[in-house]
């Protein structure tokens, strides 16, 4: 997500997250990654675990006074898509806004039945990440079998977590099978330091539960797993995390989920799947990173600036010397009172490279008959003169 923000040139973002361990840890990690790129997590908007429409409305209304317009949403799967529904009612799904979502959104959308596809209208223009599942014959065959099994059931979709759940069962099964090959049997024993409280009288005798004696050996075997599952190659890193295949970058447009590219830790953004780049031995080069065409909120294909001037922001006041000599550099035109010259042209051109609007006003300094005193101008800046003065 931090790479996606940096890739699009946005400098500040607002995060909406669930106020629990999942939400707080995710936002903390995002904040750290943004800081590495000299980007800023400008505002944090926490939602309670059992948030409702009123809480969402209050939170989004609060955010409307902020200048950043790039929102990152990190919550649990929500079939009602309540955050985006309220945002649309508040006119916050327009071309001034950017909405990014972690993989909770793709997990939600891919669990929709065909009858619920109209719900995609509330997330038009949203860009989200989806855990990448490499295409394979094994995956296609499983999807075919899954659909046949689900005949007559409203929901026939399977999201990425479904594939991971399937592979998890097989990973454990392979590990147990290998454990039995090595150790022949499975034994249990009472734990030496059994601290389970006495439960007599409630019909459950937890103190008599036994512990699998070969647990550590089974874990070590499991961590050595290396086989191809539905979700890709199943392998674990040295820190016991599953090695990720990367992410798909998806964009919701015209009530369809469009894949606009991929991201992986070794290749960055690309229109080619990570496994293809690995085969071609492409090196990660930032200038070669690209994504397909994205349709943003409001239906525009031009990348939003993601920043606006807040309602209470004052325009930038720029002191311009009303010169009597070297007027080609800068001066005020007597008839129109417009500022012109080489310096003005450079300033106006520089504004085109800033990814947001900057309100400003030129304040002429001097009488036009003699060059102004620059020391006096600097002194006014230091003394923070009134708004009516340059």
C-alpha cells in the first residue's frame, strides 16, 4: 500500500481503520513504510469494532475539513460496504477523492453472489489490493469442481482466503503424513505444569486434557513444506511467515472488478504477473514500473491530485517588487496591474508540477519609480505583517 501511494505521487493520506489489534497493527506498519518514503500519514480515523452508520457519518464529516483527499480503508470484510455507501451520500466519491482499500475489500467482493453484483456501484473508482493467486490448471480444475458442488447455493464465489484455507488443510495433512513416516505414531501426555483450573460440577474436565508430545517436531516438519497448492508455491520464510506471491491491483469500474496490474516485493508494480517476471529474470527498476489504466472516482482516468486547500486555509501572499529597472524580470503592468516578467513565468510553470492547487495572491512592493528596499521587505516578513500588507 505504501508503494501504491508513492507510485502515484501522493504525499499525505488519511486512514480509516478498525480500532483493534488487526487495525492498529496494520496502520502502524503502513505509517512506518510511509516514513521510509518521506510520505505522511496525516490523519488517523479509528472505527469501533461494532461501528454503525452514525459513527461512519460522523467520522467522514470530520475528515472533510482536512486537505488530503487520499483515503486508505483497513477494516474487516463488510458485505454492506457501509463506509463507501456513506461516502457516496456525502458526495465524497467524486473526482477530488482517492479511495484505496487493503485486501478486505477484494475478499468481500469476491464473496458476492451474482445477485449482489449491483452493490459494486458504491465502490466505483476504488483501487484495492488482492492477494495474488497464480493461474494454474490445478486452480482451474478446483474452481470447476467447486462450482459443481455449489449448484443451487446462492454464493458460488471463492475468494483468496478460500484458496489459502484449502491449502492450509493440505499443508497440515502432508506434515502429519510425513511425521508418521518418521516417528511411526502419535502420542499424548499430561502436561507437567497443567494449570487448568478445576472444573468439577460443570460437566467438562479440562484438567484431564492431554498434550501432543511431538508438537515441536510436527511444527518443524510443517515449516519445511514446499509444494504447489491452489494459492501457489507453499513455502515458509525464516521468520515462519508464508512466502507471499504478491498482490493484484484491482480497480472497480462500471460495476466490474478490473485487474490493472500486479505488485511483488522483488519486482514492484508491473502489468505482468510476478511469476512471469521471475522467469524472465527481470530486475526491479523503478522507471519500468507501471500499471494499466485506472478509472478513479467520478469516472475520470486522470490521476487525482489527492489534495485540496482546506476551507479555512489562507492564500499564499507573494511580495513582488514593483521595479523601475530590469522590468523584464518582474514588475507590475500599470494599466492592468498584472504581474509579469521572467520570474513570474517561472513561478507559474513551477505550479504545474505541484500535485495540488495553491491559492496565492501577488502583492506589489514599491511605487514603480524606484526599486524597492529589499531589506524592508524581508523585515516585514519577519514581523509577520497584516494580511493587507505584502
